[in-house]
C-alpha cells in the first residue's frame, strides 16, 4: 500500500511512470502542452489491456504480485488525481484492493466447480521453458542464421545437461546465461571492429588531406603560398537540441534524487519479500521457490530494457517506476528488508546520477543498443507463444475440448476484431472468461467439470 501510494505520487508529479509507451507522452505534459486528462486517457488506453489481461491473471495463477497489476494502475491514478495530496491516497487504496482482493478472489475461485485458477498454473511450464529461447531469437535476428543455430544447439545441450546433472536447478538458467553472454560478446566485437575501421578511414582521409595541403602550399604565390585550408569547426554541443533536451531532463530528475532513492528502496524491499515478480517467468520461478534463478532471469531483462528506459527518460524527463529494473534481482537476493532498502536506494541514486553518461555511452555502441532492441522483441515473441500455448493447456485442464473451443475462440475473435485486448494479454484474459462461462454452463446443467 505504501509503495503504491509513492508510485502514484511520482506519476502525478510526472517524475516516473511504469509504462514505457506512456513515457514519451510525458514531455508535452511536463511542458504544459497537453492536459492532465488527455495524458491520463493515453495512459489508460495503453495500460488497461495489460492490467486486466496480463497482470491480474498472472497474479491469480501464480499467487505472486507483478508490476502490471501494481504499477500500471498507479500510473493512471496518479495522473488522474487533480490534487497532489489525492494521488497517494488513490495509490494506497489500489494497493489495499490488490492485497485483500487477491486473497478473496483466490478463495472464491478455488471453491468453484471449475477451478480455473488451479488450471492456469498449467501456464508455468511453457512460459519457463520457451522463455529460455529468447537469446537464440535475438542472436538470429541480429547476427544471422549460423550464429542463431549455434546458440540454439548450445542452449539445448545446456538444458539437457542441467536437467541431468543439476536437477534442483531451473533447467533454462545456465542456457540463458550463455545465450545472453554470447549476444553481448558478438555485439561488442562488432562495435569494436567498426570503431577500428572508422579510425583507419579517418587516418587515411587525414593523410590525403595533408598531402593535398602540402601540394597547394608548394604551388601558391606570395603570402598565400604557405597558407593551408582549415577544416570547418564542428558545431558546439550546446547547439544540438537533443543534447540540450537530454541535459535538462537529467538535471530535472537529479533535483528529486531523495524521492527516487525512497522509491528504489520500496521496490527493492517488495522484491525481497518474495511476494513480487518482475516478469512472467519470474513470477512462476518465485512461486516455485527458485529465487536465484528468478534473479538471473530479471538480470537478463535488465540488459534488454536499459537502453529503452534511458533514452525515453532523457527525452521526456520522466523515469521508470522500477528504474532500469536492476532493483528486482538485487531485491530477490537480499537477506533482509533493511539491506534491501539500502541497496535499492543506492541503485536508484547511481542510476539517476549516471543517466547522462549512460546515454552518451549508448550513443557510441550502436550494435549493443541494437542488441537490447532485439532482446526485447525476442522476449515478447517467446512469451506470446508461451502464454498462448499455456492458456490452451489451462483451457484443456478446465474443460477439455469445450475449454479449448471457448478460450481459443475468444483469442481468435480478439484477433479478428483488431485486437481490442493486446495480444500478450488476450489469451490469459480468455482463460478467465472461459472459466466463468464453464461455471455458468455447469450451473445450467450443461457441463460436467473434469475430475482432478
């Protein structure tokens, strides 16, 4: 409740939002070029599908809270609040609804003839194992089929090896580590090779220019004989509008450094309590007690989202509610809440202070920047398939062929209607609706629930 109050407050102040799609719209709001109600409408439109289609089903099926359920609504409530003092009250109210409502919903659902929440736990296996492949997809997209095939073979071998030698470890943990390291290594190698080629090209161009200058000096007359043309000086950085915008945005965020440190402490403490997961796979790993593997998974996601969050924060002046998300894996591994609060505050302080430098470094590493884009896309692609497949498994567990017909039909209908519910959230939402429909059919004596 306290954390939701704080996140609603920083959203109201336009200092941070969780939805990466909303962050670019915050610049106009900060500068008064758009109204609070218009920005709230944008936030609601971009977030509602994820809240009700992904955040709620994932929390109900795993028993673990997630950022879509907690922080997307506080984005909306904070922006909606007309007064500063009202924002934290609305946020705390949402936190109370989540905490007490989730328990109540679980109790009611488990007492139903068709227990669709237990059935939704079928989603965990495809999510965990298909998520393992995201580095292979990213490598294939960026570096071609040969490197992608090599990464795929390596990951498959490592999964089999882990299952055989370390049966208590999540089978995809080692495979993901090798895949992400290979992707980053290939990107860094390409950037270093490109920088070397650029330096050689500049040196060659300089030698040609020097030779031309000497020839011109030798053929000149009078006082101009020794004159050499001077290259035009580059425009000063201060004249670059983007550099000026980035500088002002970073300065704005630094002014609220103490508030961001409190925010980082709160998010890290929530992660340390092991009732919160930063991602789809992470939620199920925490629910199963695989804490170190959950930290590993969210650490890899950090690489995928760092460039996006850094650039949108510098361009808009609004940061991410979870920062670069590094506080998630750190929080999972902390032994107690006090150390988690200290670590979270320190991480957020370092992130805010280093934001400008991070933006400059990313500008010099285009392949690494591209790798993060490919990582994000690969995470989305693997999870979309995993969530769809897991949802159909849940439908089968609920009602066999009839369950698959209802859930699959709702998913296809959503596609045909132009996706009013975002694709990632459509399948879990269909499971919830399908579970309710199967219970209604049972009460009408038209369906007999499957035996456990």
